[in-house]
C-alpha cells in the first residue's frame, strides 16, 4: 500500500530530526548560529537516542530529560537573541558518574555510596566550565565501581555492552560515555583516564578519546588514584575534542596541581601542518611476549602509512622502556586501599570482588614500596622525555585486542587475571602524564572497532590533536555508526533514574 504524501512527509521530518543527533558539536554550534535548527530540536533527538542507547547497552546511570529540555529552551532563547553563553551553548553533553554534577548524586557505581549522602551541591571543574559555556547535560554515564578497571560493569548498575555488539564489553572505565557518543546520545562526553579509561572504551566503541597532559584539565575532588588520573574528552572526532578542550581547560582554584593557563586555542591548533613531523611507530612497545591481534596490527599499520603519505617522517622505532606494570600496580592498588579504607566489613562485602581483592593487596604495601614505584615512574618519564627529543609523536595500537565478552575483566583464556594484562599500551602514559589520543582506524572480522594511539611529549596536547585531526580529514579515521536498535544485553542493574 502506497503512503500518502502527508505520511511520507511526516516520516521524512522524523528522519531529519533523528539525524540531528548524528551531528558533531562543531556542526551543531554552526547550525545554531545560522538558525538552521535549534537546541530544543537537537536535544529531543538526542534524548531519544539516549533511551535507545540505554536499551541497547546500559550506558546510563541517569537520564535527565526534563532538565535537559529546560536547558535547551534557555539556550534557544540566547541564540535567538544573538547572545550565546559560550563555545558549546546548547550542545548535549554526558558526564561520567565519577565527576561531581550539581543537582545530581554521584554514585560511582557503588552500593557503598548512599544517594542521600552523595555530593550534589557543586560541579567538578570540567563540569563547571561546561555549564558556564551553556552545555546541555543529558545524563550521567556508567563506570565500574570507583573506576577501578578497564571494563564497565558495577555491582550497582550492572554491565555496559558495546554499541557494535552488546554481548561484548564497551571497555572502561568510561564505557558508558563512549557507548553514548557512539550511539548519538550527545556528541561530547566527559571521562576520566587513570590507566587507559578514556582511550580503551573509545577504541572498543569506535570513537575519539583524548587523555590530556596531567593537570591540563583541572580535577576536583582529587582522585584516590592520585596523579595517574586525568579528565578527558570522548567525542565523535578530533575537532570536537579540541572544542571541548577549549572549554574544560579553564582554571579552577580547587585543583592545586593544575597547569598554567593555555596559550592559544586547541581549535586553531588543528590547522597546523603534519608534514615534517617526526613519528616513531612502535607496533608492540617492545613487548615480544604479548601478541597483538593480526587485524589490529594491520589496521594500525594502515593509519601509520597514511601519516607518512601526509608528509610525516615515519620510522619504526621503540622507546626502549621496560614494562612498568608492577610499579603501576603498587600505585593503583595502593589507591584502591586508600579508597576503601573508611569502609566497615559489611560495606566491603558490597564491593566488586576484584576491587576488594586489589585493595587488600594495596593495603600490604609499605611507604618504601610506594616510593620505589615513584622512582620507576620518574625514570620512565625521563626516558620518554629523552625519546621525544628525537620524535614528535609515538604511535602504537591503543589496545592489542578488540572488545571481548562483556562482564569479564580479561579475555577468555588470558594468562593474566587483571585488566592491565591486556592494556600494555595505555597505562605507561598515565605514569608519565603524557597526552595520548585514540582514533578508530578499522574493524576486525566481527566488525568490532580498532584504535590507533598517538602519544606526544608532555604539554604537546595541541600537536597530538592536530595529527589526529589530519587523519580524520584524510579519511583515515572514523567508522560507520553502529546499529541503534534494542538488542539483548547482559544482565544489568536498575533502570537509570531521572524524569
């Protein structure tokens, strides 16, 4: 039966409205400025995608529909008056449920955090900067308990699946944010990265993830994992990440370890050349005992060749660093012990068993063990500083595998028990505090995303973003959107709160 012109026109309008959720933040701002579409139209489309993302992957702890629409209406009035509040006025944003967000409890994936006691009267620095710039907060996204591991499942909110295959993990610990961005539930998301927690889920979910130089984005309250933990963007592409960085790098007095003011704009820095950059490609980071999946190696190698075609001077070179995993464990497990130190025996029984186990190990470390790990960290930073005197960028796979079964910490049959066994290319650069980005460069035989990692010297954030942007502009990065329909997902926790 043929559709009437009115029915066809209605379906076209619905499709066009839904398509607004596919726009980048840069495109949305341009559309608001020209009057092509409004923040209210966009937020309606994004909220529909958020509900679909929740049904497909369990990406959200909370979806704040009423608050988002109220903020969108206020943004629309500002744009009509020609007075936008800032760089991302009206742009939908999601926030990992480790970062304080005013008016919303931050539950951290844990039954040991009572909603009535959770802080809800202030914003974390990056959230505050986004609010000042008029962003529309769609909801809080999932994290493993206190962000302790590189997959996203928690006792309180269950398992977050991968947008390309919900039976697989989204990665972590910013898995909910990565899944939300991939599925069109807002082009911008705030994550945290203590050992790969922005880059791993971005790689698994086919989006862009960026860990800035430590201190470039202020952080408050301080992470229990200390200066390993960074705040960073999860976005559709490098241009959106640069826009977000221009917002969230604003100073905040609450972080005593923040860096000085940024000079220039990250967006303007995207325009610089890639030709002539000195690029080292290390396909294994010196780890001959840990195989990289052949399809991962192939896709990453293709991205490296594209950098060479763009004029970068590429050679295969390894920084010659020893694997710092034992020192990382000392710092990470010690942070976990400090994190749960105040809990009584009954509360500890509520914890993720893996978190309970590593916190017990961490409690057995001495101050001398900690200082020895700090020495390893300093030596690693020195070695990478020397390496970057020769090379502008280091390129590696982001993760040597693609997404594995959801609800597990390690791939089936792995010879290791902890998540650090399959993230050898990410946690070393939390130790050194260097900027590092991941961008999608291909898929495996099952259609699961593969990421390539670009690492710069400390403070070379703009250079990393520039190189990543060049790969997007050259068509060497980015993937088709995953399917968005509801799909069977692993057992999850309660539905997200909100109205």
